[in-house]
C-alpha cells in the first residue's frame, strides 16, 4: 500500500471515528444502528480508496496526530468529502443512538432513514 492510499485510509478511519463517537446501547434498533454504521464505514472507505492524494503536511512530518476535524477538512479540500454531509450523518447517527437508548424505535428508524438518504444508493 503506497503512502497515498495509507493516508486516505487514515483519513477515512478518523472520519469514521468522529461519526461514531457515541456508542449504541442495547435497544430496539441496536442491530439496525450497527448495520447502518457498517454502511457508513464502507461508503467512506470507498471514497478514501478512490480519492486523490495530497502532500503530507508539515505537522504530519513532526509525528503530530491528525484530528478527525483536520482530516475531514483535508478531504473536503480535495473535493472528496462534503463536510455538511458528514456532519448531518454524524448528527443523525447520534440521534438514532439516543432514540435507541430511550427505547424509541420509531425515532431511531426515522434517523437511520435520514442517514440512508444522505449516503445515497
């Protein structure tokens, strides 16, 4: 794997981590949340794998760890990730997890449907 592919994979992983910062608790749609998170992860992995590369930053040369926000910003500058879209997916997943934790299956499913629409076919 060349450094460009490794960089894209690192970016996707950090974005995924940011998108999944809230852990789903057992509830009526926990399995659906897990399945949707898998779809989100797969979609972001595909974007990262197909994307362009960019030069490594000076801070990366100093072994500074990237933040999810800095990685998402780099992807957005490359035109590969839409920050607004990622933010909406992250928020909908957070709301789905909260609804699930509260036992509100209808709300959970509604939020997961939002994520699906944002991801596309």
